[in-house]
C-alpha cells in the first residue's frame, strides 16, 4: 500500500510542476528588461517596462474592451438559455424532442472548434442572403456564436446540480398550492443559483478566451483580444504579451481565491442550518 | 391554468431547442450541402443546389470536393497525422493524468479542494497564452535550451520547436485538466472496502489495482480520453504555434482552404469528413456523459 501511495504522490507533484512551470516562466520574464524575452538581462531587471508598453498599446486595449463586452453578453444570454435547457432535461421527464435537445446541447463541448466556426459562418452568410441580416460579420455574430457554445457548458453545470437534488422540495411546494412559476423562483432557482453563478463565470472565461470560432465569425474591425494576441505571437515571442499573461493570471488567481473562500463560507452556513433544523426536529 | 402550465413547460424546452436548431443543426446542414457544390467566382463562391436545366429545376450534386480530397495525398496524410497526434496525446494525458487523479482522490478531505483548484486554475487562464508560454520554453534560445547549455548537458541547442514533440507537449499541457477531472470524479466514488477485501484475500496492491480499481474506473477513462481525443483531432492553435510547417493537421487544412484558398466546398468537405471520423467517439462521449448526469450505472 505504502509504495504506491508514494508513487502517485510523486506523480502528482511532478504533474503540478509541469502545469505551473510555463506560467511561472511567463511571469518571471514579464519583468525582464531584454527584448530577447528568454535571456535574463540581470543588469536592468526586474523592470515594469513591458507593463508600460502594454497599457499604452491602443490595439490591445480596444480589443480587450471588445472581448469584455462580448463575454458579458454571451455569458448572460448563455446562462438564461443553458438554465432553461438544464431544467428541461433534469425536471421535465420525457418530453417530445428531449433526445434532440440532449444531443444538440452537449455536442458543442466536444465538437472541434474549426467545424463549429465554419458552420456558423456559412449559416450567417446564408441567412444574410436570405433575409438581409446579419449584414456582414462583427461583434453581433461573434456574440451569437459564443452564446451557442457557452450555453452547452451552462446546461451541463445546471443539469448536474439539479440531478443532485430530488424533486421532493418542488413537489412539496406544489402540493401546498404554489404555482409552477412561483415554485421555480422560490425553490428551484435558489437551489441552482451556485450552478448558475459558476456557469456564468465558466461561460465568461470561455467566451473571453475563444480564438478559433471567433476568427471565423469576426469581421473587419472586430478583433477580440485573443485574435490580436494570436497575430502577435504567431511571428515570435513578444515581451508585452508576458506582461498581459501575468495580469490575467493574477486576476484569475484572485477571483478563484475569493470564490473558494465564499463557497467555504456558504458550505459552513448550510451545515449549521442543517444542524439547527435537525436539532429543532428532536 | 392547466393549459398555461403545459404551455410553460413546452416553452422551457422549446426556447433552447429552437436556438440550437438555428445555430447548431442548420449550420451543419448548410456545411453538408455546400460540400456537394463546386467552387465558382461569385457571391457566394459556390454553385447553387437548385439549378435550371432546359427550363426545369434540377438538384445539382457535385462530388468534386470529395474526389479532390482523395486524389491529393496531402489531405489523406493530414487526416492520418491528426489521428496519430490525437491518439498519442490522449495516451500521454491518460498516463500522466491517472496517477494524479488517483493521488487527489486518495488524499485527505482537507487538501482535496486545494489540489483540485490547482488543477483547474490554469484552465481559467488563457488557453492561447499557455500555449504561447511553451514557445518561450522550447525555442532555440529558450529557457530549456539555455538551462541545458549552461549545465553543460548539451553543446548546441536542441531543435524542440516545430516538432511533433512540441505539439504533443502543447496538447497534453492544455488538455490535461480535461483528463484529470472526469477521472477524479470517478475514482473519488470508489468503495475502498473492496480494496481492503482484496488485500484481506491476499492480493498484492498492484493486483488489487488491476482487478478492482482499474475496471471500476473505465467510465472515467472513457470520458477523459474522449474529452481529449475529439478536440485534439481538430486542434488548430497548438500545431500552428508549435508544430511542423511541413506537416499540417486537418484543422489547419480546413482553415487554410477557407481563408487562403477561398474554396468553400473543399473546406466544407473537410469538415464533413472530420465529423464522419468523430461521430462514433462523440456519440460514445454523449452516452457516458448522460449516464453520469442521470446517475445511471
């Protein structure tokens, strides 16, 4: 028993090193003075030079702002559609079209992105010829595409959360005479709120990060941040991208730390409530 | 009230279904249809499905895009290369990810959330930037070569960039969390009493692992492997940034046909052939996923 425990623990440690060394190297070299990125210029480093270059780069700032707006729109719409789909699949039992919905909703998760991107663009072009809208591609078509693949993830998160609760609470409320809409807003929604919140964050991240699908459905003048970064790094390493990566990693790490603490707090509160309820029942 | 209730229930399912029909299913039908057209210099740059022949409407189906793909060996070799890269990367992910998931599942309840967070955190940072980080590590005057040179292990830099090795590293690195999470979800649920029983009956740890743990974790292995394999086949960013310029993967071929050659029928035919290749894995994945979500064995 012992040696295997040791073996897997060594593997876990090495795996974590593998996951974090590239990220750490980006962070370290973002403070490097040299333009040669990976050659440490000890005489003039550490420096915040590349952060200065970054915040004065109009192209990157414009692209980042567009990416944020698209990600907020896509995540919010995806949460509504994904919650509907998740509730339908977890709570409506067997309805007509269930298999169709279940099949379509998880497919974008595994579908190679080049195929999703190509098919969406060809659809937009065909639609544009048929009804005159959308007129060309841009922020709107990017958002529509992002909503579609983001809602798949929200559906899975919401559906698995609902699968963890049995329907007795909702049934009890129904028996007490609550109307379905009221049951949804008073019982179901509060239950799945954590799933909706993490679904929104997941959708925001996926939209903010997407390159391949976006490249297909973006038009001239609608370059998102990943598109700008990709065209920069395709032709070599640039130090200000290291600075950008460092800022993103810091933001994400802070966000995750806060959400972990918040979830711990919620968990404790729930446990305390349960204990109180159990005590009251005695 | 009964009526409105039924309407409401129908609406809940109808809205997302309609959205996906319009933005998921119909787009595929359009790709399928364009793959049977011929390229032409017009807007749109392909022949219409419905042609007029001697004053009568006629459905025109062209196989030229497909026959083109099978006559040029470049396309066939890209397909095979993509399958090879995806298979090798999936295997590497499994070999690295399984012990990691196992170690997390068997660690104490207090450290488990922290370890899971460490696995997931890179996933929340930009995929593109994580691939980019490997350029800095792998290139000729990159971190790895500099370190090896200064340690005296090598005399001149190793060619690590633009190799198959770099693509494997990139894919394994990017998709490792997708392998670990389903495996962890599975391994965490195992009943450890079974292992104790095996030990009591005299099984050595390895034998107990092979005959108890491994068979039980097959659904996790399947889910994780498919989550890596399917997207890896169509991967575009990683081979473009890290891979060989002389051997393209099929996702890059599709993108180049569309953007560089402006050949919509051939790009669509490439997409349809990738889908044909992946339809079985995708359906298996959905089956595993549905069982997981609905709590079936």
